[in-house]
C-alpha cells in the first residue's frame, strides 16, 4: 500500500510545519517579486514532492539505504553556498530500517540543500559513514544562511 503525501508530510518534522501559505508569507515579508515568489513556490512544491517520494521508498522497503547528497546551484554567490551543516552531512548514510528514520531524513529546513539518494546494500561504500541521531541536525523552519530569500528564482528557472 502506498502512503499518500499528506500522511508522509505529517510524519516529517519539517513538512508537518511547513505549509504553502507559510512559505508564501515568508517570501512576501522578504519582498520577493511576484515572479520570484511564483517561481520559488513551483520549485518548493517539486522539492517537497521529491523528498516525499524518497521517504515513501524508504518506508516501503526497509532493505534500502539513503545517502545524503548536497544540491549544488549554478552561478550562486559564494556567501549563498550550502551551509556547513549541509556540507558536513554529505555522504552520510541512513538505513531504511533505522528506528529513527523519519526524524533523521532531510530536508532539515526550508532552503536545506541536503537531499537523499536511494541506494541498495550492494551500492554501499566499502566503509559506510552512517548518520547517527546525535549527529543529525535539528529540523528548523529556515536554513540559517537564508540563501533562497534573495535568489533570482524567476530569472534562473525561466532560462531557455
């Protein structure tokens, strides 16, 4: 049986608090242009959907693993690169069978660059670096760098 997005969202520590309305208001309060706001919302919905699909896969198959990667963004100023927390998690692995799986899954905040890639046991590195609950960052509302608030979403996403 496939778990629906609403159920998955309510399980995840960030998504349970992060509605489209909250995100919209945050961007408005930071004076995003209507074009950037719309482009950002489209991006966030795709971002959310991708994370929920990864969660679904892990919940439905406890033999899988997830390896954390960090999304890179082209042409971004150096001061808006991924935060040190995201960078330190790159390559860490979480087994789908871990009892605290959901609490350990990225994203850890709005704007978080961490993403999980599903891997199988045969794809595990020779010496896997497993993420522990103690090493896992707390889920917070917004990435400490706030990089996404000033990013030119409409211009970047509408490139040909």
